[in-house]
């Protein structure tokens, strides 16, 4: 079992609301990632971090923001949710070495109505 | 930049039949390759990874994959499909310290 946790698992929220998706890992991993997954399965990297106070935008442009104040915590925030943000969001983490696999949380399924 | 291509967004097999999921990679340096499985409403779970120690890699649940440099492939196989194998499968590549890049995924359907 991977020690990486996402909350909430499911969230239905109204348009315009501010939301924060939580991701925490207890493995001491330096690298953390957020992926957005379409209904058709494809994973899109939207944010990543190589360590505390490091955040980078991923390959897919996203209106969300992230922060990395503590090694174990990598929350994702949407200031004003829209229906186009409806998706599954997956958090992952890895060690900093080479050939290191990613450990994934169970995901947050977000629905904006 | 590294990339992976998964041929076939859906693969259907009968229970007991051979499973073959295709993955081709592009990398300018020796790659690190991974296969992940995703069950409904779950995150991704590592099936196996290529570490360059052996070209045939065995993973969990009876899956294995063979690294073929000449074909730039890392196809996933299982001799006999079970109903419980129905899931989405993702191939991924990384180069050294770079982030993982995932393929578009293949949905495996298993019929009785």
C-alpha cells in the first residue's frame, strides 16, 4: 500500500466556489505531481514540484494553483470552479533518484455544477 | 523529449486468452519504462518496471513485459486473462531524473 492520500475522494460543488484538493504523502518523497484525467482515461500533468518551495506548471495548462510549503503536503486550489474543471485529479509522488516509480493517491473526482 | 505510444485505446479478449498490450517509446537515452494499472475509481498501481537488469520483466498478477531496444517497444503480456484483469493500463517512460510521461492508456475488456 502506497502512503499517499487524497481528500476528498468525491466533490460536487457549485460554479464560482473556491476549492482545495488535498494531497499528503508520508514517504518523504521530494517530487510530487498533479495529473488531470479525462473521462477517456488520458493523464495530463498539470503541476509538479521537486521539493519545498518548488512548483512548476505541467504540460497541460490549468487554472489551478499549487503550493509546497511542507515536503509531505501538495494541495491544489481552484479559486473559482467552473464546469470545465469537472474531472478526476490524481496526485503522485516519487523519490528523487533515477528509475523511481510514481506512487499514486486514489484520486479526487470533482464535479462542478 | 521522451514519449510513449500505446496502440489501441481498447483491447478485448476472452477469459483465458492471451493478453497483449502494446507500448512503443521514444527516448534519446536509455529509458526507464513502467506499466501501471488503474481499476475503476482508483489511482494508478505499478505493475512492473524496466531497470535494464533484464529485458524480460515480471510483474504482479502474472503480467510481464519485454524490453526490445531494436523495436523501441515494451509490450505487456499475460498468458491467460482473468475477468479481474479488466482495467485501464498505462505505459510510462522517464529519462534519468526527468518526470514520468504517460501514454494515453489502453482499456482491457475481458469477456466470459
